[in-house]
């Protein structure tokens, strides 16, 4: 033995590592090393993050509902809407939120986006409250929650005609 101080058998080290891995897996909500944040979503929703890929006239809905939650998320974070359709935000928790698409109010300019010709909005979502908006201009809308923008409470709407 050239290292008399390291007397712990390798098997125990392996078991300890496995136990730690199981604890991480059981926890579930924490970020997983090696995966980008937000990659823990449901399978099949991977195409709906940034591009409009997957949102076509055939797949677009004429009415969608997005929940604003106590986890400081819009759920679903990305929706596909027919031009002239209606999006409704619902505050399903007990924390005040807003739905806001106005680059003048965004801390990060990239968190707000509007197709040209579309109007900005900024509307409060009180606990239990809701707000509906009809979107007629096709394109990509990026909106956020005013108090929680920096915490990643962001959403996207793709409108197709
Ligand atoms: Cu919020």
C-alpha cells in the first residue's frame, strides 16, 4: 500500500456516489448537470422553445389558456394560436403577476417582442384573476411578468394565419 491513509474501499465510494445520484434523481426539480435549464419539460414539446417550428395553421388553436403560477412560470410557456384567436391568462396562485409585452418595460429587451403592427400590452393578473386578448397580427410575441421577469417568468405566443 503506497497510500495508507486512503483506507476506504472503492466499493463504498461507488455506493456513496450512487446514493447521491439517486437522491438527485428523486429530487427531480433541481437543474440536472449537463442539461440546459428548462430541458426538463414534457417530451415532444422541445420544438416549441424559440422558433415557430411546429406551429402551423393546421396545429394552431383558436383559443388557449395560460396559467400564471406560484412557481413564477407561465404554463404552458409557449402556445400556438390562430390569427384572430384569443389567449387567456389565468392567475392560478396567490402571487400577483402581470402579462406584459412592452419592450419599454422590459429589463432585458429580448424578453419582449411584437410583430410589426401589433400593439403592446401590460395587464395585471391578480390572484384568481384572468385577462383575455385577441391577437390578429401573425408573428412571434414574447411577453413577461413585470415583477418576475428577471426570475425567468417569460412566455411566447406564435400566431399563424
Ligand atoms: Cu409573475
